[in-house]
């Protein structure tokens, strides 16, 4: 069944190209090589959450997209825009049969998540992969916008974000000297987040410092409780599952009641703050990046930054 869907989709695309004679293509260099894509793709499938945010932000609604993490199927801030989009499973478990049935003319994914199924995807439609996730959302947005033929819109989106980040930095002023710590509490795994993360990269762009133990151009490190002292900073921003399922809530309570945690100077000063995991981590795209700037403005008591 799956093989026949792949074949039908591939032959269908070829037939359309051959009959119309009007479709032109461009070459896109990406993580898996060079792929010829349509100049104006009409049926785009997106296989990462941050990529879905990127497409929507530049005015492109995918016909299919992977489901939002911890949502059924979409995060609230993108749900209206995706009301007609078909969910395709999760980033690490894409439903290929449903994807093929959509007869896409372009598929966009990520090497980290879908490298093993790249050949299968490419048999359905031209497929372009970004190289990485973590702190790469801006590079990825530039690739996506170029791939779908909206490079100018992508450049404006990034320029506007950069202007907002610069405005926030100017408003925060001397507080940029604060060393900010990032921690994620998950059941069975607690990690310190370093600079090559979604939130870490944005904090670095604004100009915030990181504690010496976290000043690393890496993603994250899983730690045990004896490493709680490495979570120290002038401020600690931590996140856990926003919906507070019982297992996550119990894990968070266990860590934040530990004597080592309670002895951290930021905790004693009331500067250890829980923030939205969606905004600071799992959303991972330009909508959440802008929401993170808004949250920081509230935390530091400065005006919401604008792009002008």
C-alpha cells in the first residue's frame, strides 16, 4: 500500500509537469545535497514544529505538518492558521502513508529528525532538509523561505526580530550583565541548557551573559542532583511540561525542594523563575522567539520591543 502511494504521488507529479510545461524549478542546496524544487510550490508539507512556525509567519500554510509537541494536534498560537492542515504524526514518527496521500509538490524536513526516511520522502516529492535544530532556527527560516520562493519575506521576518532584540537590549541596559541560567526539568531527565539551544541563542543575541559553568557552545547536558550548583546564576529560568502532568509535577517538586537547589543564591533571592516550555524550548520557531522577547520585557519591566 505504502509503495503504491509513493509511486502514484511521484507519477502524478511528473504528469503535471509534463502536461503543463509551465512549471519552472530552482536548485536548493541543503543538508542532504542539491534538490530541484518548484518555483512556486502549492502543496507543501513541513516536518518540524519550528518550520511550521516559519512557513506561517511568511504567509505559507502547509497542506500537511507534523503535530505540535504536547498538543492535539496544534499549539494554540498556530491552531487557527492550521485548521485545514492535515497532521502527520510527530517529528520523530512521520506518517508516510498520509503524507503521500496529500500529493505534495514539496517536502521540508530536518536531518536530525528524519535522515533515515529521506529517500522515502524524496520518492514522493522534492525534499529539502535543514541541517540541525537546537539553536539553528534563524538559519532554518532563511532556508525555508528561500525554498518556498519567499526569500524577501523571510529576510524581513528575521530583520524585524533582530530589531526587536536590539531594542530589548537597549531597554534592559546594565541588566545585560546578569548571568542567566537555563534548566529543563523532565521526568527521568534533568538538563542544563547551554548556548546552542533555542533560548540560549536568543539570550546570547540580546547580549545576556551565562554563568561560567554554562558558557559553552553546546546544546545541553543531562545532570544528577550533585550538579545543582552548576545551575547557579544571577537569575535562573527553568521550564517543565506546561500542562503539569502528574509525573512532571512530581519530578519538578522533587528537584526544587532539594537542599542544594534551595541554597542557590538566585533561589534565595526570589530570582529563580519558571517560564513557558513552549516559548522557551519546544515551539522553537519565530513566533515563540518573539514571544520570548515579550516575556523578557515583562520580567525586566521594560516596554515591549518593536521592530521600528
